[in-house]
């Protein structure tokens, strides 16, 4: 009975106000609590708005918070891009200051180990803050019906390969048609294709998901998946599905996503902000 009462109180506390209403992270060591789509984050760290080879966009969403390992992943990938002489990356959502479910755009991104990286890149100077709210972000597979060869380029393959080969990566989500194109064109070493997983949407950005870091005992890993290149029957299933086109990701769903969170998340939501 006592355990049930604690669980009910935790659920009530998490619904008392939205995770998006909390503008600052908690104090304490960074800890991912729960699962990627049902959890929270203690001691989140902020991605710099500008770095070597990247710039953060959509800053008003306040979703540039994550695990240190996630920030290092982004910085390392961006440095590889910069060193190759390519235009800098646009970094989208990582997570909210304390993780948890967001009101728009995602069901995951709750424990600081997911991040969106956009395919669009523009050479030249960085965008001013206001222009970062709504930059041009073209789709590689508009309408979810196939690849737009006017937009898709070998640079996208190079970028995906660089991200997929990084050791902290668990999996990398892309649109089904992007996976299909990779399966039909990549030659030589194809081992990295295993980490590139088709999922709904993800036609204008790819989504990295990292492993639970050591020292995070409450972080729940995702189940393993097939140890092949993913270009067989599993992809065939995806290609047979009807097109799926999502509404704009700043549009709130009619029914908010409210997963059952670990009991520890109630304290994360209520805790004073860092520096308070």
C-alpha cells in the first residue's frame, strides 16, 4: 500500500506542471533516469550555442540540454566535419533542462542521450539569433515517397557514416528512403549501416541515440537489434508501408504524451534550479 501511495504522489507531482515549464536544470552529478521515452535528467549540461563546426538552432525551445557524453559526441562529430572543410552543422533538440516529456515534437529525448542533427547546412557566416528560429531545413525525402536527388548528396552519406561509426552511438534514426539509398549505394565497409535504423519521419534530420553512460544505474538501455546491415527483410517491411507525413513539430498533439515516469523523476521536477 505504501508503495502505491508513493507512486501516486510521484505521478501527481509530475503532472502538477509541465516539464517544459522548468527553465533550468537541477544541481548534482548528471544522471539519466529511466528510458529514452519515459524518464528525466538530473544535472543536465547545456550545449554551447556556437562551437567548432556547429551552431544550435531553435534556441527558444530551450532543448539544448543533455548528458556531457552527448555534448562531447556533437562537438567531436562537428569537429570532424569542420576538419573536412564542410559547412557547419545545425544542431536541433537534445532535451529539456530536466528531460521529461516535451509538449511538442518528440516522445523520446527525455534523458539527455538523444539529439537531432539537421541535414541542411549553409556555408558562410553563422545565423543571427532570430534567424535560427526558422532556418531553411529541406527534406531529403519530401512526402515520404522517395529521395529528392536535387537535395541529397554524397556529403550526407559522409556525415551519416561519421556519426554511425562513433563508439558511443547506440543507433541512428533516419527516414526509410534514406536507409534504402544507403543500402543500394554504399560500397566497401558496410558495417556502419547496422547502426542506421529506419523510423517514421527523420527526412530532414537524423536522430542520434547514445548508450547509457557508465555510472548511471537508473538509465534503462534499449533492447539490442539485429547484427546485420539492416538492408534485408526488415527494410523491405518499411518500404511497403504507406507514406507518413507528420504535422509541424511545434504543433501540440491533440492528446499530450504522458508516459509513466520513474518515481525519482518527481523529485527532479520539484528540485531547485542550479545556482538557486
